[in-house]
C-alpha cells in the first residue's frame, strides 16, 4: 500500500496542534496480561519451546465481540515487552455469544531467523532463573578494611 505525503501545503495553512495524545501507559489490566504472558513464557521456555499444540502451553481469555481486537492488541503489547511472538488460534464463539481468544507464544526471531537477545533466557533458551547458580556469598569484610583512613582518603 503506497502512502502519498502532501508536502506542498505551507505551514501557515496547517491547523494548530498543541494537545498531546494520551500516552500508552500500562494500566492494571495491561499489567495483568503482561503477568499472564510472562507465566506462559516461563512454562514454554521450561518445556524447550515446543511447536504450538492446541492442548498444551496456551492461554485463553473469553471476551465480548466488541473487545476481541482490543484484547489482541493488549496481548501483542505483552508479547513485545517479553520479546515474544504471539501466535493466535482462530477465535471461537461460545454458546453465550462471547469469543474465546486463545494463543501460544514463541521466541521472537531477528532478520536472520535467530532468536533475539533476551536477558531472561540463557544461551539455550531456558528460563535463566532455573539455570543460573546462586552467587557465592561475599567474603566477610575484615574490621581493619572497613575503617576509613583518618584523612578521608583511601586506606592503603
């Protein structure tokens, strides 16, 4: 789809634009979806990023017909936050007339089809919190090393 920019209009003929559009802050609903998507990411990473299976590793919400597009957008935003591709299943209508929105997550890939850097995952794509060893406790500080020098500089 081509976009035509009209560059021949003088600045003096353009309407004044002084009010900012409301920002895209993460409200409580968005943060809840973020948390749900993060849990699905962790579960999927622990399972080794399997191919989508409609019976495993998915999340589903049920909403009214008017809310499907908005919910899909909120889910995609959560995917972007967590460096994921969201893979939606075809929506299904319930007997009550609501729509079920079901999705799976996979790793986001770069232009070379390699997983993007994600500091929550190790080099093998596993959830980092599961694979990292806890840091060794710091060595105790001797009382002499803890005292500042009398002149306020570094004690040598």
